[in-house]
C-alpha cells in the first residue's frame, strides 16, 4: 500500500511538472529557435511607423489602416530586409505580423509590444542606453539635394562642387562632410535646424543641401518641389551613421537578429536588396 501511494504521488508530481512547464512555455513564448524568444508564440511581430514611405516600403496598401504603403508586401528595402531576417530566424511570411509604432516610441525605455522595429532608426549611444540596437543593416551615406535645371544640377564629381554655396544643419555629420571632403571655395551656410536648411534650398539661398541619404529621399519626395538627389557619397567608415533594428533592452532575440543580419551581409543579400530598392529609387550616382 505504501509503495502504491508513493507511485501515485510520483505520478501526480510528474503531471504537475508538465503543467508548470506548459504554463511557463505559454508565459515565455519562443520562436522556432528556442533561444530566440518572441512576444507571441509562433509569430514574429515587427514594428514600423505609418505612413511607410518609399523606397523603404513599396507596393501600395491592402487596407485602409496603412497609409501610402503596407509593410507586409515585402517590397521596399526595409520590408524586404525584415522578411529576410524573419527567414533566417525560422519564420515564414504568414508568421510575420506588422504593427504600427511611432518613430519616437520605438526607442523609449520600457517593455515593447514588438519583437523588433525597423524604421530608419540611426544608432546613437544615448538611444542604445535604453534599447538594444542590432548590427547595421544599412550604412548611411551623405547625399546632396539640388534644384533641377540649376547649374549645379549638371555636376558629376566632388571637384565640380567646389565653387557652389552648400548648406547643412549645424552640428551634423553633413556639415562636417562639406568642410572635410567637399572643401568648397565658399563658406558653407549653416542652419540651426534642418527645416531651415530645406527652406534655404527652396528659396535658392544655397545651391545644394547636404543631408544623409534617407533624409534626401524625404526632401525630394515631400519637402522641395522640382528637386533631385544629385549624388551620394561613399561611406568609407569614417562616418558612424548606420541603421539598426530596435529591440527591447536586454532582449535575447538581439543576438539572433545580429546573427541573421551578419549572414545577410556576408552572403550578399543586403547588397542585392540595396541595388534593387535604393539605387533604383533615387537614381543617384556615387560622386567621386
């Protein structure tokens, strides 16, 4: 009788352990890779802002919720990169769910409702104190925006830019780039805000506006009519500007995402996607 009682107690304990394990698995949802946890079991939740602008997102919308572009199309550089990361993590396209996260909310302290956010977010030491950043999925080049039909619009080299009046926002890598690389004969114009610099270009107070390439996309598409990106400049490693996906601080998924991005960089996927979505979208040559 005593032996039977002990056996029954052991069985009950085993069932309890299974129940506890199942409960724990529910509380700590995991991706197909056990060491890569996600906020919802079997799903990779990706955040981005709304509207989702080209060339980062493309393909239009499938619903009234997403404005301009639906990130789930897989078209546009960031959408394509996100799905490639998902594939490396073991998620199929139907297992990826997108959620709207305002740009500034992505890198505030605290718990996240997404697994990672991909939204042209530049790494900075200050932001990295409160969120995790992945390794770079895009190294940001500087670019020059000019008005179509002007003399500078025909320039195709760095040397050809020297006679022109260029401008940028104060304290930016763009202004430093003008001074250290372009070295124009005229003193560059400097503005407290980028909005002021954009206005100066619209009013023809400067010949060209130096900004990072992603900002140049927005300036030409939205802010300055009849403008174009004259060219972009190679990032030789001096600039620290780069985009990383954002994750909750201390998230073990960060290591998994880093491994995925490293693989995509090594096997040439990132380069191919940049050639497909970014070079095509801008039509901007590299000025040397």
